[in-house]
C-alpha cells in the first residue's frame, strides 16, 4: 500500500510500507495534476478515482496517479485533494 508521495522537478518519490522507497523518473509527470486517467480533461471520473484511492478500493495507484491525485502537493492523498479537484471542475 502506498503510504506517501512527493515530487520535485526531477523525480517522483513513492514511499511504500511494504517495499520501501521507489524513485521514478520525471517522465511520469508529463500529465496534469487532477487528470488521473490522462484523458486531457479533469472530470468526475478523476474525482471517483481519487476517492477510490483514499478508500483503498480498486487497483493500487500507479506512480502517475499518486502524483496527479495529490493536487496540493502535500505528500498525501486526502479529501482536500478531492475538494480542490472538484473546484477545478466547477471553475
């Protein structure tokens, strides 16, 4: 299970309580914060995926999904990220 995510301009760091720390190249960050499915739009499907990640439902989030879901870049995926993404949708 993913226990923390952080990113900078060069790498994305994913801490896992099972396997330790993974470091991914920045090419995973070519998307847009909030657009978890990389379809070019931030919409309700992205919100649903963030909620499922928070609840531990569905598949383990990919590194990209973990980065995109942490909308406020605070290192955790939580209800604040959901609210921020919904605010983007509502304009």
